């Protein structure tokens, strides 16, 4: 029992509740309190990463119920990494929103914090039904955030997003019900123990449940047949929200990684590595489609939204290799892509503010006021996102390519990733040269000025591309250890023997 | 009882899916509601159907599984909130576009849809 595991959930919960009651308080007070919550969250998640780094599992059982009967939170390296990833991204998005984006809606800070709470529950929970609840919490907050700022542009993508996710929730419930009806448990550790023992006649039911779960996680992660909602929704959202949403697809990837290494992993008997044969080709097609979308994008935000889909494809291709090196490389890429893409979303908004009616469209427009700064930031972000040396994207992709073992898969992975990378480079060069170089004479009279908060947060997220390279040694050691821990699910099941408070003395 | 129960779930899900595929927001919302009814009944049956039994171990010889009931309760609460949200959103879409088509205003033949500005499919 370790009560500290609740910190990343309770902090945004209390912060969010406070914000709800302060809708009419002075804006500076609301901002300060909101920012304090996010900063505390970063500190808490850094502590959790340090705790998890010793390689043991820590559990917290709500209500002191012995697992598998109650809901447990489980901290391991992967969960700690995801919480830290989210909270760092959230901190900079939050700082950016202080530049004015939070003023369009009184409850922006509350929704933002509740979204973080949902994300952290999803990463920390050790219970399949609780994962569903976490998805709902983060989704309902994201509905609010997506429509935040209003405007008719957002209603239709918002409606599509909401309806699709409600259908996803129904499928999630059906698959959870199917798995429960056979195994009689929804605790992930207990499922890992019970799935290999399922009798042959009930096997198809669990298999169907497992595949339906894959559909749900695929919808969250935006794999190919389920990704058409993403570009419009992300391109329509306000900048800090779109940047925070860079982590939303990663929730689906986290869930796939967790469920299909722990419950349907190598030890699952008949159901070992369920669905992994499907993911590899789908991931590569997703990547290819993302590249095609990026080339055809008509504005910067859409371009970056397609970059999200490219990164989903790359990540899942690496994960479905199923090797320790593949998962480790995927985790490194995950850190890189979430932060850099978040930064690019913020940057696209800064560009749009300075170009008047041309907004972030990839068209000729009058010269921007702060063109030098913005173009350098774009250069760094694009180089990192495309995967050119010397920034983090290059190292992440190199790790992924090196993780493939010789064979047909290696041939497919190498060719799709490398050709895709080249075409993405074309897309970014085209966008950058038109937006920053092909200018007409004169300036826009009324342009948005760069305040310190927006410049700092955009720069910080994009500089992740540099920082990840400098710290590549320690980070890849951590991701290697995470991958090893994930592929050894025996230890996870030991949380079933966690000592409850007041027992054994 | 099992057969009747299965048919009810099947009918609800089928009509739900059919309505979801309609092009107007009102049938879509109805479809979502029916689908969630079907799902709730399905979840309820995962603990096996039993009548007249207590969900408490030890008080009687046989007992019924209490966990699906807790799951269904959670799913109902969440589903209710989500339905309320999607109703409000559909009304907003109707007000914004003077049309309850799920893609906003339906484009007259030969003209592009105006809200497609942020989209990629042009």
C-alpha cells in the first residue's frame, strides 16, 4: 500500500473542484491556482518516476479491499513514465493558455484539470472497468475542451468526436462484459492469472472480447480504419487544447501496450499475442496514410494533426514487433513525438495570430512580425518531427529501425518508415517555405504580439527535441528497463498479494 | 428466460446500430440511447441470470453476482450524462447550421460545404 500513488489523481481533482467554485473570481487568482496545481502535478509525477525506477511494483487498494476484490492503482515504470509525460506536456499547455486562450470560457481551468485527472487514472489503474471509467472522465472533459471557445467551426467535428467515442464506450462495455462473464474478474493482474486457464469451449468468447478491446483502443489511438475523425477535430481545437490532445491518442497506445503485454502477453496460453498480427500491417498503412494526409494538408494545424497519425503508426509498428528493443524504442519515440507535436500545435497558433485572415493556411501572406523567431522554432520542430539528425526524432526512428529483426517485417518497416520520413520532409519543407519565405510586401496592421508565456511554453516544448538527445543515455536506460519489466508480467501479478493496512500485525 | 433476454438485447442493439447510421442527429441520439440500453442489459447478464436471489454471500445457499449490478449502475450514470451532453450538442449544431444533418448544413449540389475550411478533404 502506497498512498502516494493517488497524488496525480487527487491534485487535479481538488484543483478542478476549486476552479469550479471560482468561476467568477478574479482571473489572476484562477490562473495562479490552476498553474500551482499543474506545477505540483509535475513534481508529484517526477517523484513517482524516481520511485518506480527501482523496478518494483507498487499498489494502492482503494478502501483497503484486498485485490482482486477492490480497485487498485498500480505504479510501474510505464505508468510513471506516462504520468510524467502527460504532466510536463500539460504544464506547458497550461502556461500557453495563460496567454489568453483561457479567457473564452470560465471553466477552462477546471476542464483542463479534470482532463489531467482522467489521463492519470487511465495510466495508473490496475482494473479494466476502472480503465473504462477513466476513459469516460477524460473524454467528457475533452468534449468540453474541444468545444471550448465556441464557434460554428467546432460544432460539427465536436459532434462527430462525441458520437464516435460514445460508440467506442459501448463496445468497451460489451468487451468488458464478455471477459468478465468467463473469468469473473476485471482486475488486470487477476486476469493475467486466469486467462491462461480458460477452458477451450469458452476461449472464443474471451478472444472476441479481447479483439473488441483492440477495436476500442484502436479508436482512441486512431489506427487506420478508425482515424478519420482526428484531423478535423484536432485542427478545429484551440491551440493549448490541441497540444494537450497530442497525448490523447497515446492513451490508446498505452492501453494496447498494457493489456496486450500483461493480459494477452506471451504467457496467455492459447490467447498469447492476440491481435498483434493485425496491428503490424494496420500500423504501417496508418503511417502511409498519415504521410499522404500531411502532403495534402491545406493549413499548418491540419498538417500537424496528420503528424499525430504518422506517429501513431510508427509507435504501433514498433510495439507490434513484440521485442524488448521494439517496445523500448517505441517509448523513446513516444516521449519525443508527444512533446514536439504539442509544441508544433502551439507554434501553428502563434503563426496564425500574426497572419491576419491568412491564419495558419499554407498560402502566401504578408510578412509576420516575429518571423525570425517563429521560423527558427518551426525549423527545430519540423526537423525533430521528420526525424532528421541531430534532433530527437532521428534517434527515436533509428532505435525503431534497429529494433527490427531481419526478415519480411524488417523490409516492410524500413521501407515504409524511411519513404514516409522523406515524404514528410517534403510536406514540412513545402509548408515552411510557403508560410515563412513566400511573403507579400507590408505587415498586417493588427497582429497578435508574442507574450512571454506563449513564447516560453512553445519554445520549451519544441526544445524537447534537443533535450531528449542530450539526455538520451539515461532516458533509453529507463525505457529499456520499462520494456523488460513489461515483458515479464509474472511480477505484476504479485500485487494480488499486497498487504492491506492493519493486516499482518 | 435466457432466449427472451438475448432477443431483447439483440433487438435493441440492431435498432441502435441502424439508427446510428442515419444522417440526422435526432435518430443518431436515439440510436446511441438504444445501444446503451442493449449494452446495459448485456452487462447485467454477464453475472448469469438469476431470479429471487440475494447478492450477499453466506445468507443463503445460492447467491447472485453483485458485481455486474455495480458495473451496470456505473454504466447507466455515465451513459445518462453522455446522452445529455450529446443532446445539447446536437441542439447547438441545429442552431448553428439551421439543419440537423450530422455534417452540419447539407451542401446544395455542386457547392462545397462552407464549414469544411479546417478539413482535409477538398
